[in-house]
């Protein structure tokens, strides 16, 4: 699958520790208040989102009712049928496997033109591997976790170009990346 076949722009959002983790060992958030403000402002620019089942399970109620209410959301899972039995699908919620083609096709059918990729590490890996990340806004938080969820879970070598660096606070950086042009 190539990006040229898709009309949807993808925006990857992640807060990352200095050792490359996106959540603690017990799946707790560690992002700064400034990153949280940046996250919500960025999500507001999107009309749909994609996240993994691990992210969904951290707080299903928040993901279902507070994150982007009324906008299409895809939960990437290997257990789509089990989730469908517990949560009703519709125009704003879909459980799909990790093939980005059907994910982007469904979001496009719902009218999405820009979607946020919200993790976790498997979702990031899949979209990088298929060269389907148009922009990555990565907040680098000043801590080392030692364990937790890695930013990417599988091999997905991707070369990026740093577009901009911004201080969100005196210790936290926002890194703005785009795919490197060949």
C-alpha cells in the first residue's frame, strides 16, 4: 500500500520518554500539562483517529465518550469480534485488524480527511512500515522509565526530516517531523 492511494492525511501524536517509551510499565501517562494542551489542540485539527486496543483498554469510557465525540475512531485489534460483542460499532467506532488499507478506507468512507494516530507502539510501527505517516509531532519528556511500552514495537525503519523544534516548557521539547523526501 502506498500513500498515493490514500486521500487521508495522517498525524502521529506521541509523548516519549528519553528512553523511547510511550507509557509506563503500568500504562500510566507521564506527559506534562503542556503536552496535554498540545495533544488536545492537535486532536481538534483532525476529524478521526486510530489507536490500538492497549490504548483503548487503558480507559474505554474516555475513548468512547470523551475523545473526539461524534468523530470516527478506529481501534486496531486482533480481537475485533470480541470487542464488537462488548461495544457497539457504528459511524463513530470501528474495530479492525492492523492492515492500514481497511482502516483508512473506513475512515475515508466516514468523511475523514485528516486523522490522528494516537498509539500505541504497534499502531505507530504499522503506519511507519507502510510509509503512511505524513507528519509526526513527538513530545520528548525529560524522564527515563526503564520499562514500559516502546514507541515502536516492530521493525519499521523510516527516515524522517526534522521540521521544527519547540520548547513546550523549560524541560520538554516538541519535535515536528515529516517523511524524508527521496
